[in-house]
């Protein structure tokens, strides 16, 4: 299923993110995987129902669709996209994802090792 209207992408991304957040969950900023699970997995999981994965698959193909499996992400790129948003992805304020949490997330996503053949 392709979402063709950009008017639908942003609200869908926000709703998906909100559905996976809890007000009492705190990651402490040290665990990038926990930050990803709390804030990103709702839209960027490896499922056919994750709008971020679907959008990335449409633009980057299967190899670039699941961000936890990518090997081309830098910390600076992750931090920039999270703070400023892009296309259908909303931006996240420091009151949502702290600088420490963002640093842990960026390190987690940018240090993914390629699988050895």
C-alpha cells in the first residue's frame, strides 16, 4: 500500500509515534536501542505496516528501508533528521528526545556493523 498524498503522511507518522509512546517511560539517554524502541520503532520497524519503512522502501528500495539494518547513517545525519524532520517524518524537540537520548540513538544507528558473508 502506497501513501500518495503528503497530506496523509505527516499525520500518520505522528499518530504512529504517539501510539508507541508512554508518558512514564524514561530511557535515561544511555541506551540507543531503548530510545529507538520508544520513539522510532512505531514508524521504522521491519513490518509492512510501518509508515517510515514503507516510505523509505519506496525511495531507497529494500536495502535502505529498515533503518536499523542500514550501514550508511552517520551520527550527524541521524541527529539532523530527528531534530528537523523530513518529508513525512516529524521533528522531535529536546523536551521529547533529550540531547543525551539523541546522542545514544545516533550512536546506535550509525555504528551498525555490516553482516559478514
